[in-house]
């Protein structure tokens, strides 16, 4: 074979391999539309994080993979959403991590009252061995963990009086999320806790089915609870990490490249969502102060609250993996 023919043949082969490689890369991402449901409005940091995730997935896949958002609990409460993920009729959600204790009991540790002193301390725990191990334990329940978002510290609102200590909660009907540790925490504080799906809370407050509720500043503002509540008390009683999860059935339909893309988008969206949450908490509080009577707890009141909830922590610690509990206490310096 002449040299020029050999050169031409080699060039054609190389070109063919390159084209084949490019075609293979293009085929890595198939057309998918993931359904992402969550409880807050799109303007809330939770919704903004979801939109960021959707944008990143679209961008990184060259438009082949899309995420359709369902905000404001339009597809049901958190418990129904988790069930839908496990059944494959929904793909992605983000929710208070403690709710996942119904699937993996160890998740209850994230809802221990007065556990964290700051968001940064919580990030260390969630991104470290404790958070990673909990994510692994979801897989046997038909769920895959993608990261932890930030909802912030929870505060109490009500229509009866300012909460300056445990005695002020006595007898009040307080809406709580559908989680046993929330029920027991508010029982220990003397309140009458009422579990209620989030989409029903505004109406419940408006119609006086409940006297009050507890949520972070951004949720209180975004859901306009200040329209139907008078008192806002900065109790910081529970910090809310949120779990970003995808259904195992959906995950298994994705190839390795698609899974890597989803994890990369989730990591970037997590960082963005945390930053937005930190910024919006302060802004939300300033807005709420304009229409609500606001108070903070002094150190004596915080000590009284901590004493009241010690039996609750002891009760739920019995159901937590001792090794995981030890890692948690080491991480938060207890």
C-alpha cells in the first residue's frame, strides 16, 4: 500500500473513532423529565434551590434532561411525596430530614431539640460521617440521598401571647410536622401539639383550628402566616436540615453518566441554597417584625427549655444506633 493511501486510511479510521466517540458521549444523556415536588413556594429558598437544581440539570445535559417543579405541596404532604418516590410515580423531593425517621429511625437525631448552636455546626455534621452514613441507610428504603439543604432554625408563632419560657406554651394548640419527636417535644413543653400537613396550616391558623405553629422565619414569611398570627418568638428550638432525595426506581433508570450529572447538580444547588437561606432568614425577620410582635429568649429561658426536653432526647436516643449517636455528640462537642 502506498504511503499516501496508508496515511489516508489512518486518517479516516481516526476520524471514524472520533465521530463514534462523540456520538457515544452525546448518547450518554437521554431525554428525561424528572418531577420534583416540595412544600414551600418557588420564591422561598427551598423553591429557589429547586429551581437552581433544575437549571443545572438542564444546562449540564445540554437540554436533554429536564426537571419539572411542583411547588407549594400541590402533590400532597411530605409523607405522600416520599411514598410516591418509593413507588416511582414521583422522582425528586426535598423535605425536613427528621421526617425520614419513618423510613430510617436514625434520622430522628436531626430533630433533637436544641442540638445545634449554628447553621455552620449543622453543615459540619450533615456533610461529615453522620450525614453520609444516614444517606447510605436510605437506599434499602427505595430512596437515594443527594445532599442536605438548609431550612433554618424553627421559631414559634401564635395568637395568644409571646413565648418567653415553657410556661407560655402551656395549653396552646401548636401545629407540628408529622413526626413523633415534634409531638413529644411540644408535649414536654406543655403545649397540645397537632400534627398537620403543611398545605393545611394557613387555613388551620385562620380558622383557629390551632393557636399557633413553628417554622423558620423564611417559611413564616413566605407562607404569609403573619397575616393570621400576632406573636413571633425566636425560640430556635430545632434546626432543620433538609434531605434532597431521589427515588431508587428513578435512580436505577439513569445510566452512570446521568447519575454523576445529577449528583454534580445537587452539590452545586446545595451550596447555592444554603447561601440563599442564610441571606433570606435575616430579611424575612425584618419583614415579619413590621406586622408581628417579636421577642427573643434570654439565657435563663433557654436553659428552662433545655431542661424540659431532656427526657425527649433520652427517649428517642434509645432508638438511634449508638455508634452514630456517639459520632453526632463528638461532632457537636457534647
